[in-house]
């Protein structure tokens, strides 16, 4: 369902991956990003992040959109699909290669783990293939050098100050995987820039990725959007709700009740007197304030 809004300097987005259906955690993120966009007079885009083909669930993309519609979400413009945007990612990688910032890597995961230090998001690639000038060949991955990145710091609108020393904490990271699939970090940066996204409101599990994305934006001479990382919904073991933790998909049969629950988890419990979905949405539009949202995590 598409709706038209007045042109605005704010443009947000919701970008689910159809590896599974929407669950209560993804609904929280959708609600937060939607209300943050709309209460600031902005646009709200929907993008389907369907690059990792082996992990896609057949029919999930269409079902996600149907579920959003049944919950009363309305997005601006047409839905974009990452699987149709390969040429954009290739152009970005080619630009990085021409600038000498990206390089081919033939290291296997096992080889990296054998020598790498552990960083904030897995093994820190030690730069083994940097400077070797490997030509394109089957089985090569392509990495972005972070040698010159130093500290990348930014102010998250909810989580506050956040910084990483990219060379120490992350290492040179993958842009195009050895199996031929584009990496999330490259695709999301290229898409946000191409779609004119000014404000990224997403789950706090992606906070750790943001310095990489800011460095990539700088290397591609792209504008860095504002970032806001919403609290994660976690189970009793402290695990983020996901397909891997067997999170049940949400049903729109009780959309008003599910929306009420999502708002409550985001620090905005609606009055009990509100019954219908439209009444809950109307109240949410009137009362939404980012300052009331907890940093998280939020227990299921």
C-alpha cells in the first residue's frame, strides 16, 4: 500500500530480510521507524533485502508486505528489492577498486580464524591479501581496506555516543563474498544513498555495523545519514528474537493488540480505552516521542 506525503527533508526506511516472516521484534522496529518518520513530516520507504538467496524463504517477501498492510502501515513510493539492484553494487565496488581502497582476498574462513584476533564482531581480518594485487578469479572475495580509517565515531539519536577503531576492532571487511553474493554492508550503504535516506532507524543489533557503513560512505563520497538504533526484543536467555531463535511470526488477526504491545515495549503504552487499530495508530501519531523509548534490550 503506497501513500503520498508532502516532500520533506526527512526520509526513513524499513528494510526487512525475507529469510522469515515478521515477528514481534521486527514489528517493533517497523513501528518505531514509521512513527519517527511520520511525526517528523517525513517519508517512509520499504526495501526488501533479499540478496542472500540461499537463506530466503519462498513467498516471505510478499507475506511481509501483506502483513504490513494489514497492520495499517502505508509506505511512500514503490517497494525496492535488493535483488534487482546488482548493477548499483557493482558500480560502487568498481569505484572502490579504481580508488585503490578495495582488493581481492583468497583467504578461507578457516585460515582467517587460525591467525585473527577476536574483535567486536568476529575475527579481525589481518590484511593478509592487502597489497597482493590479486586479479578477479573464481573464489576471490573483495574487501575494503580500513587501514586509514582510524576511529569512526558518531552520535546515535537513541543510544548516544558510539565509536570503533576500525583497524583494531573490525579489520578489512567483505564487500563481495567469495560465493558471489554481495555483502550487507555494501548493499545497505549504496541503497540508502540511492534512495535519499536521511535517517536510518533500525534495531540495535546493527549498531556494531554502523562505523563500517560510515567508513564506506566516506570512501564513496556519500552523505552519512543520521542513525537511531531501537531496542531489541530478547527472550529469557537474552537472545534477540530471530528465525534462529525460533521467533514465532506475528499474525494480523489481532493487529490492534499486537500494535498496542509493540508501542508499550517502545515506552508508549496506549490507553486501555482505545479499541480499534485506527484509534491506536491515531494515538501513537499524537504521542510519539523518541525520548520515551528505552535503549533496551526489552524482555519478551
